[in-house]
């Protein structure tokens, strides 16, 4: 197995940002987004990386964005690396793990959609009976399916800081009522369509996070979509209400950190 790519190094392009997982380079009107093999949990980047993780994230995200392009436009350009990276050696490192994407104005909110009660949402429910200010029925258990999917937005934290759940009214204050309403409808529809598609194939999408940006006046899907980094995937065959199921995502990392 090849070594994990922890950090990309492109001499021919200007580095704009190193995020928790992705390195972003400036292409003028577009961006080069490189998914490394870094792994993050609780808003911290951990060591070591996982070889091939960035390739997997990129391919899964591309699949979902292309599948649901009829629901919401996305940032993919489908341009080839050869158009912007002249060095064959640099291109080889980036193959499968990079996208040339449209440059947008990211909305400063993470759009979390929950179909099941788990994680921080379940903790909030135990304390108040609510999730992000939304009152839920009494008697729900860990991993209970919610009566309907909920949009529970959060702030976007810098590396080393923590995202904070916010209410829908707070989201409206940040984004404006019109943008907040449109964005929420888009994310709920994406989750519903993806959850139905996955369930037919034996996978429960318990929750997921979307990021959106403005391209002019148009809201488009950016960053990543429905990957094991941004979602909880459960096997349907072992699902039981009241128990936290095994996950096909990075939940095992969170569980390990919580136990140490």
C-alpha cells in the first residue's frame, strides 16, 4: 500500500488554504481542491493519515454531485488536471484525489440534515428534548428514526475550534431569510433523495453535512457531498433502535477519542 498523502506540494500554483482534509490552490477564476489522506475528528487533524482516503472521498463526492445535479448545481467543472498542472509527476500525485472547481462565495453555515437521532443531536435531546431549538416527541431513543428529516445548522469552525449548533432563526440572521430558506430546502431534498437511494441498497444515511456557496446569485453545492467524512452510514441489516450501530464512516475514530 502506498504512503498516505498528508500534505500536497505544488510549486506551480498558489496555495490558498490548508483545511482539515483538503488543500486549496488558486487558479484565478477557479480552484484546485486536493483531498489529502488527513483525518480529522472533533475539529482537530489527527496523525497518521489513511492511505487512499482522499481518493475515496473525491470519488464518492463526485458520484453524488453528478447524480443530483438535476436538483442543485455544483462546483464541478470536469476540466482535466493536464490543463492546469504541466508537471506529470505532480499530476500523478493528484490523480483521483483532486477536482478543478468553480470559485464561489461559501455560505458561512454548515447544513446538517438528520434523519436519525444520534451524536450531538441525541445528547441535546436528552438534555432539553430539542435539537437546535426544534422540539421532538418524548420517548425517542439513541438511533431512533426521526418523524421527518431535520435541518440542524451549525457554525463553521477554524482548525482547532469547535462548530456550534445554531437555531434556524440564527441561520436566518446570518444568511438572510431568503437565502436561508432556499438553502434549507435544497439540503433537505438532497438528503431525502440520497437516503432513499442508499436504503434500497441496504445502507442507512443517519445524517450528513452539506456546504453551499453562491455563484453570482445562484446557490450551488460545494466542498464534498455524502462522504464518510461528512455523513454517518449504517448497515440496514444490523440497525436496532436504542443502539448505536456500526458505521461505515469515521465514527470509530470519534468513539476511540471519547474513550481515551
